[in-house]
């Protein structure tokens, strides 16, 4: 049993006293007419003397964040979801019994206030309390005002306290849904249909990642939490839905760091009769729409970089980007041994399953990725690392794929989708060979998907977006934990 602090003991005694007065210390339904920011916005420009001839009233509710008790009259502030507003309370206005109840209030208590709107001599919009209602007794004290939750880990573990004490955390919490709503509206206006697909699956497909495993008791069947959304959405293209997207939780049983959380939000979209260029246009349009309509600006300071989202965004091939940084031209044909020699000379570890394509990708990750600061569409990936992508008709060593990089980090991954069932089966089989050579992130063979392709999937473009990272950019947050309300945390020791 946890030992209560002196403050917690006193607060429990106050709660019992409230109950003895015939009131519920944890409140009932309360009707309010206004929010704090709504009142301040409406009356901030009204001069102090003008309130003398006004009789405007409001009923508000929120958490007490500040109290200055001064005998028979006091000031306090309450905080609702929109912000704080000051309240003036006097024994002459509400009576001795109600004022005595107020005098027992603590920071963190939730109360209701009905009163007249006024402005103090210092110009602060204030509610003159005419009726005071106790709603909820807070049994634990809030963190000390000027420091709040200084332990970063505790901020994420006790997000509810962080939201009370930290205005920036609250701002991010309300901004993220606005961003997602903007994405939905943008996609809907582009003719897409939002759908839902299964979270539980029996196969690992759509990405290279380690899964979370679970078990279905009724069927006695091992299952996975999905690592991507791709193959079910592409089945819908086969079925004729033509333009579909999903924003959904996805799970990868991998490490945690400031840019990765095992449970994250992914958006994937697929458009029949489109291609890589179409996905670039869709993406640039989506980002600039969010920047304009939600955030109201195009330039962002993110992870030490100034990012300008004004288009047009740069488009460069992986081989050209590598050549810019290293002088090596991987567009030229070369044997695996030649590529291994170059890797050795450039301190790149070659794993057993590596081909020339894997080595090209390793060069990119080591020498190029972190240099792509401004929005850049990087295209032309090796076929070996892109098992679901259509080969480039001019050079089948590479595929029609791009990744969007901003601030040296990947933000999106797009394909001209592979719709040849024979080629797709060969790619799946190559993935199994890689697994035998030690690549434990290789895809399974999804024979039902092969069957779907055999019915005919239209030419299409497809893309996946990391929604958490997108929100990090727009809210200028350095850690993914700042944009996920309840991030995965290590167990307390």
C-alpha cells in the first residue's frame, strides 16, 4: 500500500467534509455556456469602463490552476480545454456558505462558475463569480507550478498530468487530429474512399519488419499484428474500388528511439491508373495543403533544420544521389564482387544475403540519407529491396519507387505498383531465399494475393505515409513521443 503524503491526507479529509455537507465530492453533470478562450476573444478589445453598462454573463467549468486568497475576496483561474480564464470571487456576491466552500479549494480541483464578465484595472478579462459550484476534489496535488513534470519519462507515462501543466503538449494533442482531418478531407476531395482492413493477419506481407505475434484460441492459429496495410488495399483495386486509403494502427516489434514507436499510425493510399509521378503530385499537394490550411505557414524548424515546404520539391534518383556524395556511379553494370570491393573500401558491412542492389542501398543509407534536408523525392531503388514494386522498363535492375525524405528522415514510400502475378510470385520466392540466408524481415508468400492479381489489377500508384513523423514535422517536435498521446514505455524498474 502506498503511503499518503500530508497533502493527500488533507485533501481526503476535505473530500469527506464536502460529503458531510451533502454534496458529492466528485460531482454531477454541469451545464456550461462558454469556454475560456471564447470569452477572452470576444471581450479582449472591450474597454474597462464599457463593462459598467454591460450585463453579459457566462457559465464556465474547469480545473483550478491558480488561487490568491485575500480574506473576503479572492482571485483564481480555471483551465478548460481552450485555456485559462481569471475569476474574481467575493463573499458579498456569493454568500458566506459558498465562500467558505471555496476557501477549502485546492489547486487541481474542478469547479463551475457562473458570473458577470468584466475586466480588471490591469486589463484582464475576468468573470465576477455570482455562483460557485464544487465539482471534483483532486486527491493528488499538481506538480509545482514553475517546473511541472521535469522528468521527461514521467511526462509520457502520466500524459494526463502533462496535458494539465504543459500548454505545448496540449497544443500538439489538439493539432494532431486537425492534421488527420485535413488529410482525410484532402484525400476525399481527390476522389479516394477511406476503408478499414484487418489488423490481425496470418502472413507477414507489405513491409520488411519483425512482427508482434499472438494466438487465436478458437482456431488454434498463430497470427500477427499487421506490419503494413498494403495487400488488402490492393485487393480492393482488383475489386474495382480504384482509389482507396486507410489511416490505421500498425505494429512492428522493433526498437524504440526518438523517431520510432512499436505501435504507430500508417496511412497507405492506392490509385488505379496512376504511377510514381501521380504519387509525387498527390504527396506534395497533401503536405502543402496541411501547411496552408492547418498550420498557416510553409517553413518549419525541425530537428535543427529549417524546412521549407514550398514547391516544387526536388526529384533525384538513388544512383545520382550516391554519385553526388561518393563519386561512384552505380548506374554502370557491375558484378557482385566489384560491388563488394567498393563496399569494403567504404566501410560498409556486406551481409550474407546481400546482392549488388543491397550494397547500393547500403551506400545510400551511409552516405546520402542524412544529407537530404529539404523535401526530396528519391526514386530508382534496386529491385532486390522492393519486392512489391514494378521494375523500371528501361533498366530492370531498378524499380519505379520513391521515398520522400525531409530533414534526413524518410516520410513516405511510394511505388508504381507491381500488378504482374508471375513477376510478383518470383519476388515472393526470392524473399524466402533471403530468409534462408538470414534475412528475418523477408516477406511471406501470400498466395491469395497472387490469385487476386491473376484476376487483373489495374496499373496503379501506391504510397505509405508515417503519420506520426508527419505530425512531428508540422508541430516541430523532435520526439515521436511528443505526438503520440500514450507512447510505448519501458517498464519502471
